[in-house]
């Protein structure tokens, strides 16, 4: 498994909608993804989502998110291999509907423009389990990347 030192966190990889935290007094700031994202933001950026001071309650931050790498995936070429042919269209429709915005997001995850989080991978395999055994099924590609969930 890659260590955090082997993959550099860069501002271009942080989703625009990811909340930034400005709490320089927080004891957990060096291990918090929200604070690390803030440290990387360009000074030209004047607006955007933020972790509000009210997140600090009873001595703990309610929005703390550990800076960590997770195994992300993309590509659906092989995930339907165990689905009987007569059910493949329905299985594909259910996986597409998981993304709820039509075909666009499905194809962005298929072609690697977006990467599936570990939770999304589990959810998709759960959908496919209703059509048969998921043992041995895998997405087309995997990579270690920072967790912004």
C-alpha cells in the first residue's frame, strides 16, 4: 500500500466543492483533509465551501476527516461477467440508476474521468449480488488516491 509520502496531495486534485477549514488552532489540523485542502488553496480563490466554526463542539471537530489514501476504481467492462445474459441489461440499468443522473456519470466512472470510492464500489457489488455471485468480479482499474468523502 502506498504511503502518504508516495503520493503528493495537490490542489488540482481537490474537488472544488470540498469544504476548506481555516482553524489554525485545531490540534488535529495536520492530519485533517479539510485543513490540508485549505493550505493548498490559491490566494486568488475568494469563495467556496468551508467548515464553519460551529463544527467545533465539546472539544471536538464534527467535520474532522483524516488525510488518507484509499483504493479507488473505475471501469465496468468486467463487472457483469457473472450476470446471466438475459439479466445483463437490467443489471446495467440498476448500476446506471445508482448514479441517479442518467448515463453521463456512469460513463465518466466507466472511462476514469471520475473514480469510485470504496463505498461506491461496495454499493455496486451489492447491486450486482442480486443477479448472482460477485466473487472474482473486479473493476477495470484501481489506484490509490486521497479520500475526499
